[in-house]
C-alpha cells in the first residue's frame, strides 16, 4: 500500500469507493454490474484504489445482540493537563485496550470521547478505575454514558453527500 500514490477521482472511482464503503462483501462481478464496467476494468480500478491506500480496512458489522452479552457506552475523559505530552500518554494507553474501539479528541468540557464495548458494566467500571488510578495519564474526570438503545447506527460515512477532494 502506498498512501502517497494518488488515483484520479473520476465518477467511476467515486462510485466504486461509495459502493464498497457500505457493501464491502460484493464480488467483483456484482460491483462491476453496479458500476457498469467490465469485471476486468472494475478489478483493475479497485486494485489501484486499494494499493493507493484509499481503503483502510474491511470489516463486517455484527449483530452483537444475537451473538454475545455486551455493554456499549461512550466514555468522556477530561485530563488534568491538555498538553501534547499528556495527550500522547493517554492516547498510547487507550490504544492498547481493545474495548475502547474509537477515541476522538474533542473540544468543550471533555478532552476525549471514546466509544466502548465491554462484556459487562463491571468490566467497564474496572477498566475506567484502572485508567484513572494511573498518575502518568493525568485523568481529572471520567464520565460514562451508557447506551440504552440504538435509534440509528452508523452504516458508513455519507460519502455521496460530502465534497470530494480533487
């Protein structure tokens, strides 16, 4: 993968990216039919987009409610000192814990918000306690927002509504 390589974003490549973003399990033939290209041309374009780094990864959305017991929550972190070194220590620690699936730096009264999936509330609380007990992380406050129900779930970015970079 060469993320410095660039591929021209014409209408066909945009359609390939938009389609595979939400339907990554399509066969090349199915994608070619949707895009209205020959399978060979579709394969070559998709390969070029992958090699240029436009696809970060592929994954399958699972129906966790049918598979396993779990607790979903958003966890807000406020740091004592929002310095570059303080943020780096915090980010490195969060990176090593797979239950913190997403962690973003935000403005306002919290410094970071993380989307989490834990086996139960006890495990979530214990992990948050472990983090807050590490002085090197400088965590001032942790606020857990339990997810009670999902009214809508992210099924991908609204690529077709965004302005493409030329």
